[in-house]
């Protein structure tokens, strides 16, 4: 499977290599290439180094470039402009570490270039989390449920008893079938980076909307950063709920991952 690849552009070779190392732990099948420092080993960015990194990734399903400082963005933009197909690569404004990890986890599941870019941007709070599986997740008013409306439905169309108004659908007392279970975290550290990445990849592969709750906090099961942000540790219990055609499979997958201590 060809996956979207990533290029990490940094003023420091060591920083770029470190970010790539972290991302590789989360997404072992994604090509992530470091492009850091100047040609003489100094601090700065080098056009040729970034260009060579992009060329290493070009055979994949697209390229996402992330950077640390403004001048690195300028170099990354210049490299993209020289490509035969500039639309195959996107320079993303996102936190370097968090954005790279989020993008890598989504790319691991075979997501499109658009979805990988959205995941990186989500790390900066620039956009809402994508609904996934060709759908848009909609938050309804207090007391209502969350529904998922297929993207192909035009404004003014109908999904079941739901009227689609623009890109939003508000339904009072929308009937949503949900399943839920309580899962103990028996691994030593809980939902830290690698377990969160395993969960996010597993949930992204299913046609279900998964929410993980710990105390008063909740997280989208497809977001590695949100899962890590719950702060759930070994010995804690999390509540996992799911809706959608593969809700039962999603809950079973989460339970199985936790039961084997997330392979730790």
C-alpha cells in the first residue's frame, strides 16, 4: 500500500532526526524523512536537502511537509513550487512534533493526502477533526446526540429523517444507536504515545465514531493527541462508546488492545 509520506524540515539536523524517530514509533510503515540543518552541519535550512527529502517520498501517495520556523517554511514552499506536480505535496503549518505524529498515525491507516493534512492541522487547533470514512462529524446542541452525515449529500437533501442545511444538520432527539463498555488499562503507563497510536489506527480503520472518556474528559478515538491528552494511566478505567455500522467491532478492538496491554 502506498501511503502519504512526510518530510520534517528543521533548522537542526538533530531535531529533525528526533521527530522522525518519534513518528516512526507511531507509524512504522509510513515514510518519514528528516531534512534538517545546513550542508556544512550548521543551524539553518538547505534547499537541496529538503528537495532530496521530498524526492525520497515522491513515490508515495503524496507528501506532507512540516517545519519548525518561518524560514524553513519558505524553503519548503520553494521546493514544492519546483515539483512537476506541486499539488502532490502540501506544506502544513502545525506544531512540529505533534503535527508530525498526528499526520503519521493517520497516514499509517492509508488515509488520503487531504486527511493527513487535516490531522496535522488538527494538532494546532486549526480545524475540527475529520469525521472519517467519507463523513462529516456534527456536534449538535446540548442534549442532542452526534450524528454522521455522508459528505456526498447535498445541502437541502435528506438522510433518513435529517434535513441537511448547508454543511450542518441539527436534529432534536436524533435516534442514535450507541454501544459502550468500561475498559481497564492494565499496562504500566496507560494511554501514552504508542498505545494511543495503536488505538487511533485501529479505530480509523472502522466505520464507527468512537469516543473515549476518562473522568470528565473525552477524546475522539481516531485522534492520537486527544487520547494522550486524557491522561489515563495504568490502573485507570476508561469508558469507550461507539456508534455506526461497525460500533461493536470498534469496542471489541479497543478491548482486545487493552487486554494485551497494547503489545507492551
